[in-house]
């Protein structure tokens, strides 16, 4: 009977650990989303994308 208690305790600790890890990941994800939203309000909301075209190396734009 003592073995069953040890196994049940190990299962409970494992489940609590897994749930804790997922809770921490969800919290950090929410915190990162809020940080991104706050930083985008401060900026001027412009996105610059630069694409290098290797076909036209000699042309000057």
C-alpha cells in the first residue's frame, strides 16, 4: 500500500508541475503581448521593409 501512495504522490507532483509550466507560459505570453501593444502606441506605427533585388546590381534607384 505504501508503494501506491508514493506512485500517486509522484503523479500528482508531475501533473502540478506540468500545469504550473503551462500557466507560467500563458502568463509570460500575455505579458509579452501587453508589452508589444504598449510599445506600438509609443512609436509612429510605421513598418519599413527593404528588399534587395540581386537581378539589378548595376541599376541605381
